[in-house]
């Protein structure tokens, strides 16, 4: 394990233009990412949790240079992705792959599994036909499918098997980083566990580091050493998963942990959550309107990520819970 | 096949009529009962008989031979005009879908501009400027097809590009050309086939109209539209001379439209999704 991060995300900002409210009015902007920074180290998978609309998927797309940020940097192995030429970026994509949430939408219904799984190889464009076939077979077997499945079409598989096909596609170039955006939330619970176990096996055996994005803290806890909680385009807490899970420092992380069903404790009643109203003032903490612990200071000043409770944990809260 | 079952009766009837049209056009290259342009004044305006199945026209030309040879022009115009529309329309539509922004806007605005002129009127304008004839008629009809196909291609390509598998292909490092060839085209092909069939029917109709006005096929080239215009002079003596080519045009257009509708039902991805 080297000390340099595998993936480094620095101060990403991205706002989307909403439709004009009336003709000739300026487009209103909606911030999807409001200054997100973190580092992922090789061999230590990183999890990002947050509710819908917190900017998780935007982050996934920008981390893979599929979308460009308004400002900020993404470095993979020290090389800034947005400074590469188109050709260099395409070559770089062999080191970073993507797994989607919906295994029905992410596989082209008109392609055979062989062509689907081999697509990242086709992009590199140097494998011979026999080599391609061998790599596809190897990749399919690594995810627990049969080499003979290569001749089938996606609709011949179940949801869990389709997600295995998607994982096989992501693995075929032997990437260092795989970004998985809600990889199991479309699967049945029993199949979810299989897929997660597969991913942690791959982390150990194939040397893949995952950037796992989910709304479900339990999924992230299964795989990731470090976890960040996101709310409204900002990281509110970041730290070792076990510590964060056991004693969340930020009230929003607490809300996420409490929303995760567990056998070893009775369900805690979460603070009543109203649909988040817009922040009281632009200057305040974005979570304050929903926070059960909010104090006057929270509405006036936004807290920055600061060290809490040692162990490299940081939270953006004036009154951390630990 | 299940596709045919879903298209049902209209697909069968449409396919039969379209196939008949094609076979008649192919037949005209090797055989017609008489040379279609051979004038035989002594036998002019003959009633249908064994020698002349559909009789003869005011110059004694065999109507059956002209009908068979006229199918050739209709097919030629349809194929080439739709071909022009597909080649330029698909290319423009794909460029618009992939490039977005100013490029997309200007291509679509240009299509709207062409749309603003009635297709037949601009075809009349083109043929009267550059001279009447089949070639100019084909170019004029083909040009009117381009914006229709371009708009359809852009709309359907955009819906494919919004799917996750298109994003996955980009994440895999594939370029726009590879994504267009491997993902977009195969998935928009059904919609293009249906539209091309319907444009084919419209092209046949447009060629007949232009030839009727004297701007399309020129004598002695046989054409259904020209037969209609010739028949006009003797309409009261021999109305059948207008009925035969009129029926040929109507049957061809009907057949192609039915085929298009049937194909739409058989190929509709919403009906076959996740089957």
C-alpha cells in the first residue's frame, strides 16, 4: 500500500441549470456538489452514503470524468483527469470502471454478453478475437457465471446475474478503481448479500478498490474501510466506517445510522424528519432546518469539516455528538 | 414469427402489396407484353382484350405494359429519395444528438426551416428551376425527406444516449463513433425502418404528382403520374385510362402504409421490452 492516494478529489463544485421559471428569466441553479474533497487509497474501499439528491451520483460521474465539474480537481494516481487529452483519458479509463444501479438499464438489450463484457477491451482496441474470448470467459468465471453465458442476451438472466455481468464488464480491464453507484439497491435482499460478498472477494483477490455509493449505510459498512456521509452536496462526516457506525458525530450521520435496521438493538426512533425546507439563511448549516439539535449558531454560520474524537474522523458540525 | 403475429393483418397485406410492387418493377426489366412506349395509332383507345389486358391509350400504347414499366420509376424514385433522406438525415440527426449545444440547435433550426415549406411546393420549385426530369424530382423529394429523418434520428438517439448502457460505453472508454455504431444505430433501427417505409409511400405519391404536372418523368419514359395526365384529355371517352394508374398508385401507397403500420406494431420496443 503506497502513501499516495489512488483517487484524489479536491474541492469539486457542480451546479445544474434548472428550467427557466418564465421566459427570459435567468436559469436558476441547483448545487449538486458544493465543495467535496476526499482521498481514496488503494486497497481501502471508500463508501459514500447520503439520501437521494445529496449529489452522490453526480460525484460518481465526475470522479470518472463522465461529466465535468464547475471547479475542482480529480486525480487518479496523481494525474489530473480534466487536464488529459481525449486519447489519454480514453486510455486512462481502463484503470477506472463503473457499475450502475439498474442492471436492466446498464446492459444494451441488443448485444450479447460477450460483446457487453468485452466493451472496455474493444475501447482499448488491441486484443485479438481469441484473446478477447479468453478474457471474457475469465471475467465471467471470476464473477461466478459460466463461460458459456457469453453467447446469451441480457434478458436471459435474472437481476442478480445481470449485475454480475455488469461487474464482469467492469473487471475485464483489471482496473484499479471501480466506482459502484448503488450497485445492489435494485436487487433482492438475498442477492444483495451475494453481490456484496462477490465485491469484497474481488477487492481481496483482484486488487480492486471500490468507491461505493449508496443510500444504505449497511451496504457501505459491509465493504468499506472509510465512509463519508453526504448531505446537500457536502460531506458532513468522514471517518473509519466502524467508528462512524458505532457513534456518529454528525446528526445527519446519526439519522442515517438510525435508519439502518439492526438485530443487536431496538430501533431507535429517528428525529422527526420533515421534507427538508431550504436553508434558513444561505450562510447557515444546510442540515440545520432538519436537525433536532440545531442551535442559533447553526442558522448563522456553516460549520467546516473539523477533527472530532481522533482516529482521523472529521465532521461538519458545531456540536458533534461524540 | 411472433413479430408477424403482432403486426397482424395489416403487416401481411402491406407486405404482400409491397412485394407485388417490387416484383412487378423487377419484371419490367425483362418482360412487358409490348414495348411500353410503342405507339400504334390504328389500335388507339382499344377496349381491354386478351391482346391488350387493360386496353390501349389515345396513342395506341399498351396500358398493361405502361403500368408494369411505370412501377419501375415509382420504385426508383422511392428507393433513391428515401436513401438520400436516410443517409443525410441519419448523419445530421446523429451529429445533433452527440454534439448537443449550438450544433444541435442549428441543425434542428435548419430542419424547421425546410419543414416550413410544403414538400411538394419546394419540389415544384426545384424542378421548375433546374428543369423537369426524374433525377431532379428524386433530388427534390429526397431533400424533403432529410429533415424528417434527421428529427426522428435525433429524438430516438437522444433517448438511447440517456440510457445507462450508453453511459457505460462511455465509461468503458468508447468513442462517439463506436457508440453510434454499436449502441445507437441498432436500437433506433426499428423506428427508422418504419419511417422509411412511410416516406417511401409519400415519395411514390410525390413522384406521381410531379409527373402529372409534367415536372417528373418525361415522355417516352412511362410513369403512373404521366399516364394520369395523358388520360385527362380523354377522360369522358375512356375514364378507365385514369382509373388504372390511379388504382396502381393507391394500392402501392396503401400497401406501404400498411407495411409501415404493421412494422411499427411488430418492432415497437415498448412491446418487446424485457420479454
